[in-house]
C-alpha cells in the first residue's frame, strides 16, 4: 500500500512546486455503510482513515491523526450550527452535486432560523422581554434595547451608523449587527426615569403631530420607539414616581396616553393575560385617545366650561379614533374598538353607543378603568388632581356600577399591593404602615400603628386619609 500511494503521488506531482496538484480519489474495495442522506456512515469513516489521515470531527473541525491537533483553517461545508458535517476527502467526485444541494439546504435552514429569531426577538421586545428592557433575552447586543448611546457608532469604513444619545430600538441594534459594529457596556448608559419620560413624550408628540397633518398612523414608530419605552417604564419598581413625574409635563394628551398604557399593562398582568394579548392591550391603550388629534387644541385645553357643541365635539374623538385605526394595515381591529368604546359604561351611561355589559369588548373595559384612574389623579387646566387614596375609594364605590367589577377590583388590589410597606395617615390622625391587603376589600388594608394591628375591613369607624 505505501508503494502504491507513493507511485500515485509521483504521477500527480507538480514539477514546478513539488507538491501534489490534485488529490487522487481512492476507491474502496469493500461495501460502505451509508448514513443519513447517503452520507458515509461511522463504519466507513473508521475504515477510511488509512486512505486519508486528515478527517473531519463531528463538531466541524478537521483532525490530523498524525499530529493529534485540530485544523481550524478548513471550511465547514454546511456552515455553523449544523449537526452533521460532510467528511471532506471521503466523498467521491460523482457526489459533488449532492454536496452542493446539501449546502444550499443548510444555508436555507440557517437563514430561516435567523429570520424567525429576529421575529421572536421583536415580539419579546414588544412584550417586555430582554436586559433591563428585554427580560427574556439576557445575552447578545439585543440586551441594550432601551439604553442610550453615549458615543457615535461608526462602521469600519468610518461611516456613522447610529449617532450619540440615540435610545436604541431593535432596528438600531440590527443595523449595528449587520455593519459588524460591536456594542459594549461602556458604549451605552441606562436612562434615568426623567429622561425616559421626556423621551417618551417627545416621541408621542412627534407621532401625534404626524397623524394630525397626514392622517397616517406611524405604526413602525410606535412599535420600535414608543412601546419599548412604555414597557421599560412599567418595569420600574415605583410607579407612583412615574405618575408624579408625568404630572410635571404640560402636554396632558401625550402623558395621558402613556399613563393609560402603563395602567392597562398593569391590569393585564394582574389578570395574567398571555404575552401577545398583553402587548396588544398595551398598544391599544396607548392609542385609545388617538382621535383627539382631530380636536382643536383651544377646545382640548379650554379652562372654562365647554359649550354643548364643544362637548359634543370632544365626545366625537372616540368615533374619529375608530375611523383612523380601522383601516390601518398591521393594527388589529380590537385597537379600533378600544378607541371607540373606552367611554362606554356597564350601566349604559357611556358614549358614543350607550352599550352595556357584554356588548363592550373586554380590552375596552380594562382601558376604561385605566382611563378613569389616570384622569382623576391628573392635573388639568380646569381641575386639580384628586388625592390618590380618594380616587381608589371612589373607584371602589363604582366597581359595581359604571365600571366592570372584576377588572376594577383586580386593579385596586394590584395598586394597593404596591403600597404595602408605605406609611399612611388614618382618619383619626394616627400614622401607621400598611402590612397586608384583603383581596375582597383591597382599600381597607391591615395597618400597623405603634405595634398594634388595625384591620380597617372590620373597624369601619376608621379609614385611610392619605398615603405619605
């Protein structure tokens, strides 16, 4: 055998370079066990080692049997991520077409996997997934979605890709990945809460202005810029701080849209809605007042009492919003229903249709609760905000009247759960601390006052006066 190999290599030797110009193909004289897709099986690999000492490992690297080292320079025929590799040197010339076909199939599978991964990441981002803003994706550049760049990002050719102070969206990260620009921890910074709110209001104002002038809904802007910021704000441990900071802004329509989306997401989470439905609810809540872009600002911000015609025009914002959203491609019809029905009430006292009970969509009922709560705690040009706890008491009294009971009680319990540990003032002047919330009666908690526990659900002569 060594003499035969030496003779063959001598015949193929390049006279100028002294190296074999082409590797010969050694025909096996024994039956070969074939594996999946006609590939040589494990038995064939072991029998063929004496024909070519360099054979490919299962992980894709090439092993030199004489030196015992892997050869990383050899190309993996199937590309990264494939379980089965073509054994280079063990495929006859008449199988090259099969190899090309297998390689194309592998590349197609990889491309499909990348596309599906990006789509999954986009859904996770929309539903609050990864890093601080994206919880479900802990690794890779997508963990920086919702962070702000502290430097300009250039590609290798020196072209500016993403400028400094950009709040990263998923498409910005994808652009950096395509340009092979690596993001590091020192390239980004977490947004302070106030900056996050200012960024959100600026983006909402810009989007609403675009709708006002073109009557086109910038769906990509909502999904890529605004909704991720709202999701990030909803993960803040102190939502009372978020609402307090929102109140510092003058643009009520914009901060109200953000506040209602935050509260609706809170209620949806408490009701354990699926992630995709929770995303749809948050988006619908954000767009619930989109019809107000057709109402003149001097009527929206009027300090005095509205005339009957002005009040009717204000009520028509539900119809305007429905008309704007129902024909937008990519928006579920439920978003348009929420814009139309969020002022409907369980007892039929709402508008525009005077609907009752089951005739109202369940997402509209959730947004109605969020809308009432945020409107009551907000300062308007014609009224001051109602104290936080008094809002909860009034909503509890309306839980079996105008608002849907289960949604209202679910929201009140979730809000009161967030107040556990807070100091409160009782109606008799005592200062205590909330220690437990009753699920059936959330606004009458168990309070500790100087080591003594007072159950407000049983002691009806006392109640919470305010939260400190």
